[in-house]
C-alpha cells in the first residue's frame, strides 16, 4: 500500500484527536485476486470496513476513491485493510495539480 509522506508522518506520530481528511484509493481486484477492476462491490466493502473502524466515509469519488474523515490515530487501523491501494491527504488531489498551473 502506498502512503503519501504526510500520511506516513501522521501514522508514525499521530496528534491525538486531530482530525484529517484523506483520499483512500481502493485496490483493483481480479477474479483470481490479481490485478483487475475496482468494482462497486469492492468499494462498498472497503467503505463499510472503514466505517466499522470508526472513521466516516464522506464521499465516493471517481476512479475507485473515497474521501474519509478520521482522527490521526485511526490511520493505523485503516492501513491494515488489504483492499486499499493508497492513502493520501485530501489536498494532494486536485484538478489543478500540485503546481497550481492551469491545465
């Protein structure tokens, strides 16, 4: 699983009670467990598992991603979910990219 640098830092040294919004990308699953598609079924299963751990899934985004609100100390719990491909802070994904240049 890929964790952006800020997420790795928060996971290693969480600030108790500090809320953060992250983007969780669901891993593509093939019929044999290999690489395949991100299906609605897998997205729903991951969203339910995240919410069972305590965080809130705020929105389903494009490309098999979820916007999740949680406290920093809960990052460790969702990182154990095998069907997650990556977790990044909410501000790393945007229409304009990181440079702020217009596309």
